[in-house]
């Protein structure tokens, strides 16, 4: 079991709320209020989970700078009511920033009882692995 401090527990709650409002903003045809609230909660949650110094170092890595620029530009566009264009740009930023974690997320989801059965299905698994960048070939 993972032990989290109280600050990190609040961070998980803020991050989950941010993801919820972000998805709800998409479902409500890119409502800029929900998207902005989701972005703000997500960033606050991320800062609470990993700390401000590590958050800054994550976003300013040379390999992540393009994703950071797109992410921030997308948030700014959403805040000034260009929500669809901001969402598209922010989505590319999210892929640039968090694309390395997709393989880990898929492997975690495969350990969950019913979701894992679907993701490990021999028909679906190769497509999911390719989408997440998981390489199951042995280096021989």
C-alpha cells in the first residue's frame, strides 16, 4: 500500500477533481468555465503531490519545454474563452508532458480486475500497447 502525507492526499483529491471538471468541460461542448476550473485544480493537485520545486523542475526540463509551452498556451486560451482551440493546443501539451506515463498507466489498469481483462484481451492488447508505446518484444 502506498503511504501518502496529508498534503499529498489533498493533492490527489484536487487532481482527481481537476480531471473530473476537465472531462465534464469536454462533455459540455468545451465549456470554458469547467475546463479552466479543471486546469486550475489539476495544477494545484500536482503541486501538492510532488511539491513546488519538483513541479517546476518537471515543467522546465529541456525535453518537456515544448509540451510546457503548449500546455500553458492552451490554458491561457481557455481562460480568454477560446476553449476549443485552447483544448487542442493543451492536448498536445499534455501528450508532450505526460506521454511517457501512458505505458505505466496501462500496466496499472491491467492489474485492476475487470478493466485488466478488457485491456489484456488478445484482440485489443496489441492496439493498446502500440497506442501507449509499450514494446513487448524481447531484445534478441
